[in-house]
């Protein structure tokens, strides 16, 4: 039996769910809450159980991002980095379904490889994810990164200094701890190819320039931190156009619109 039709059924299920949420009379931020805590968990089950390719998941995520921008009242040209970045000044409690799909496949493969059942460990069932993205290669790369990190040792990544935090090493962990290390490392490994067309004023590590940091970004959707969306994600702050971006898309420098950007954390206006 093949799971060819399961991908189409999942896409139809996602479309019907998005349209149903869009028709309800809730506010935009409450619609996004329904999406994150009701629809996406419902979609993840068939995505992880059946052999559905990553291209289908990318199509579902594109539909989700389209409705999310509409419900939050942000421009259609807002990049996905602004919504799903974890190091920005304004971090949103959103999780991309593609990342959840990849982490779920990686977790399943790690559980099968480290299974205590000798039959399962000997047979090693294959997990197919099509040709564009292969879970076996991704998990092996994450393990190699963890081994190299152990060889390099603990380094300073912030202002706390060396020795302020404890580090877990690959050779000293077993079972579930190793799987958790692989998943955490796997979630942080992302290719920067999709972000090369961004403006020089946008940086994935430094966050969105011109948006003030949110004090309580980790409380999530239930704590009322979503009230910042209407003011912080406005078109004049998020739609940044510069000569470099215009050249990437074949435009001209003299047609660059008026934008708002910031230097050294102080928003300024170009007149």
C-alpha cells in the first residue's frame, strides 16, 4: 500500500481547517491561537504517520503563512523570518509546521535506531521523506555536529562567560538524552539560502531593526502578549526596501519607496 493520496488528503484537510477558522467571528490573534493549538496538532499526526514528502508540507506551510499574515494584519510581503525567528527582538510564539514535521521525523528515526528491542534495532525500518530532504542525512549531520562540538569544547556565546552554564556532551549521554540533543541540534540547523534576498538592515541574529523588544515573549498566546501585533508589525516598520533588495528583484534605485529603519536601536524616518 502506498501513501500517495494521503498527502492530497492532508492538504485538503489543512485548506478546510483554515477556511473554517477564517469564517468564524473571532479576532485575528484568536484565530492564530486556534491555528497553533488546534489545527496544526491535527495536521501533524498524518504527516508523521504516513510517508508524506516535505514538498507537500511546504505547500501546507505556505497556506498557513498566508492566512497568518491576514489575521495578524501584517503586509503580505512580510518574511517568514519575522514570524518564526527565535533570536529576534520581537519573538512570536509561533511554530512552523515544516520544522515540527522535520523534528518529528528525526525523533522517530532516533527512537528506532536506539530501540531496546533487538528485532527493531536489527531490521531498522526506513523512513521515506522523498528526495528533497532526507531525514537520515539530516540526523547524521546533527550527530556529527554534536561530536565536533564535544571536540571543540565549551565556548562563550553570550555575556555570562565560561563556566556559567553546564554543557552536555555526546559521549556521556545515553538513551533519551541523546535523542533530545539530536532534536535540539536539529532544530537549530537551518540553511541560510532562503534569507539571502533580505535587506542589509534585516538580520536573523539581531532581529528586526526598528521593532522594540517584547518583555514577555515566552508567555505565549494565552497571556495577552499578542496585543503588540497591531502596533509593532506595521507596514512602515516591516516592509523594508533598500537599493540592494531592488536590484535583487530587477528594480531601480530611484524608485525606492520611503521606509523606516533604525541604526543603533533608534528608529528614524527617511524623508
